[in-house]
C-alpha cells in the first residue's frame, strides 16, 4: 500500500500536471507566443500523442509502460503490485455506465486496500491504478475502445489523447479538479458509492428510510452527479455537511417518484442545492431541525418555487 506522501514523492501534483500538459495542445496557453513557437509546440505535442497511440495499438502492457513513464522514478512499475487489483474484468458497456453492483465491487476492493479521500482526489493515483489494471488485462474489449474513444477518435490524435486522459485519471489541466471525480469511471464509482452509503446512513439517523441502492440511483445520472460534484467542490462548500447532502438526495429521490422516474433538470438540482446551502450560511447544519432542512430541499424542487426565486 502507498500513502499520499509516497504518491507525492513518486510524482508531485506539479509534475503530473506538466506531464498532462505535454500530451495535449492548450492553445490558450500559447497564444502570446510567435507562430513559429506555437508550431514547434504543436509538433512536440503531436509526437507525444503518437507515442501514446502506438502504445494503445501495441496492447495493455505497452500502455502500462507508457503510464509508468509519467513518474521520474524508474522503479514505479515495481510499485504497481502495491496498488489494489480489480475484482474482475470489466466490459466496455460496464465502463460506459457503471452500475450499483460494479460500484460496490470496486469500492469494496479499494476500501479493503485502504484508500483515503485524499488519495482518491489525486489524478496521479488513478493513473497509476489504471497502469496496473490495464497491465493486468482487466478490460477485454481493448484499451482503444474502453479508454480512447475507439473509432470516434481514431483519426484525431488530440481527441484520442484527451479522451484517454479523462477516462484513465481525469484531465485537471483542462477540466479542473472535479475531472478526476466526474470523468474517470472507476474513480466515479468509488466516490458515488461512498456518497450513497453516507447519505443512506445519515437519513437512517434522521428517521428516514432510503437505501444505498436508492441513493445511488439518484446520483447515477450524469447530470445530477456532475452538478453535485461541481457545487460541492467549487461553489457551495457548505453542502459538504452530510445532513445537507442527505436532504438534497432525499428530495431528488422523492421528486423522481412523484414524476414517474423522470430525471431532474440541472437547473432544479442546482436550485435545490443553493437553497439548502443558504441555510448553512446562517446556522450550523448540525443544529438545524431536520424537518426544516428536508422541507427546504423538497420545496426548492417545485418548479413554481424555483421560477419565483429566479424572478
């Protein structure tokens, strides 16, 4: 097992971002440079992308070696066995939309290994995990299809590289620190199951009944999940209080039941989270009466209430 300090010694956050930046062309970073310099950077980036494309074409072991080269230490490959193994091979379909069953399987393995939220928030950790998992040949449908976009990106090396990085470890240099939690399927699996379990336990303590499976179903939709992560990390930090998150998930679950299982629009999810967060601006969530908290979340999902607030 490796610690966060071990990971940082192996590849610091700055070194990892430099590695990712060298694999994609970020035009906005180079717009002040001369056309000749921009062209030279593009050629260098294209060369690195070609190395990745050749590794993907060569098979899982070549991709493992490619990912290991992101670290300056020559012994990184020997450390892969210290990382958690996947419980079983996963198909392209399972990776495209992991189910509750897959999320639970992945979470059980990672939790038994000793993963921490600090480690799970690092893109470099997931890159190293995928180096092991890909090298272990855990994706029988092939690296190109599962991680690099398959035929959709076959003729576009930039798109192929960006897709590969997003799916293997997130792309924080372009998509921010939420990318590792929203774009990397197996990272998402761990974080989503963790949150679903926390929500279910919190609601039991409040006298409510919502199973892990029901909470997971709310969070599984990409719109809800991405909105949740974006708001908790970037905009509404108070929603990291377990009771606040639980109130929002319960409200979303009940709203879905009342509306035939239809998904909730992004603006309603955001409005619900904002109104709950406002309570935390004035009081500690630990002290707010549960009924008030739950009713605030539920009321925010009424379209007329949201319309009135927007006006």
